[in-house]
C-alpha cells in the first residue's frame, strides 16, 4: 500500500466502483458501517462501545503495559519524530524558551490536578459561585471548569519564577474557561471580574 502505483490503481478502482477515491468517503458505505456498528455494539462507531474500549485497553496493557499507546514512551517518540520529519511539528529544540517553560509548567500542573480537584469545594475561585455541575457541560463550553494559575505562566516566565512554584497547589485554582481566558496574562491581584 506504500507503493505509488498500487495507491493510484486503488484510487482509480474506487472511483469507477464507488465514485470516490476512498471507499470510506462513499455515503452508502458510511451508512452500512454505522448500521453494522449499531447492530453489533448499539453505537454508531465501534470506538464508542465500552466493549471495544475495554478490549483495546486490555490489549494495550498486555502488549505495552499502558492503557493507551500514546502513554508508551517509544510510541510517543516515534510519533514526535515522524511529525517533525514530515514538517507537521517543530522540533522541541527549535521552539521558543517561553514554549518550553510553559510546557513544563503544564506538565507539573497535571501532576497536581487530582489533589487540587480533591480539595476543591466546587466554587469558582474568583466569584465564589458553585460551578461543580458545569463539569456536565461539553469541555469546550465557556462555563466549563478549568485550572487557572493565579500567577500567570507568562508573568512567571517574564519574572523568572520557578516552574515548581508556578505549578504548585498554592498557585492553582479552578474557574470557568471564560474567566480564565479573560484573565489572560494577568496575575490574581490584577484581575477584576
């Protein structure tokens, strides 16, 4: 399938038979796949099925020792190298110092996420309103709860604040996505709601 002649022949065959270069683009075939998935798994796509998800996780655990392939360092590294090679990503070394700092802060922040959520009382840090139920919203919703750095990452970078201090529980709070965005690069004391 990596041979260009074979790929081209396959495209031509699909165009003649189905009117598209890839069979997955054909509406009739798409509908048939959905119908089969509903029949077999009661969902439109197999990946939505708990049965399939559990099988995939079990297979990954047996083969890789982790539930998801991207948690396996060798696979992550291969994906990274392939994307850099194909000019889809910039190599880590070529990225700005701020980007590297920000990435490290986010990594350390994720390590504290569970403890932060365990201690959280459900209220927005800046307004005091209860936003616990907002976790039921789509994660892209502007009212969805998100972690905020009281001292912003940009401020921390500009003022040489350590990554550990910026990502510590003392500097983390929970607010809505919209408040976090409107706060931007400000620090807690500069942010007026």
